């Protein structure tokens, strides 16, 4: 029976470094994958994510650039604040009815 290798996890800084190796240094995707022991599909996904972020879109994966990481954080915070605000509106309406 073949033992399954644990899934490797890469942080955004590493992914961005790999993307820059391909985009800025002009290295071949296949060679980068071979040198760093990466899967071609993962590197291509990181490249797509980076291209989406550069184009001003959020893409589908975890953000690679610090700017988009901050945008995602602020969007999540904004959603939470809107939810909290709705809850407070409902609570104040409830208590206003109770007072009359």
C-alpha cells in the first residue's frame, strides 16, 4: 500500500515569489515546478490569481498581494458590521414596540 504524502501548504509570500519568478524573471513554468518540486496546476492557479488581482478583480483563491489581502479583510469586516447593524435595528424596533 502506498502511503499518501501530506498536502503541502504555501503562504501568500511564497506563492507571490513563484509568480514573480515566472512573470518578472521570465522563467519557464515547468522548470520552476521542477526546481521547487511544485505541481504545474498549482503554479498556473497562482498565476491566474495574480493576474486577476493586478486587473483589479479579487479572483477565486486566497489573495496573493498584500493589497488584496487587506481588501478581503476589510470586506469581511464590512459584512460583519452590516450584520451587526441589522441586528441592532431589529433589537431597537423590538424594544420600541415593547415600550408602547
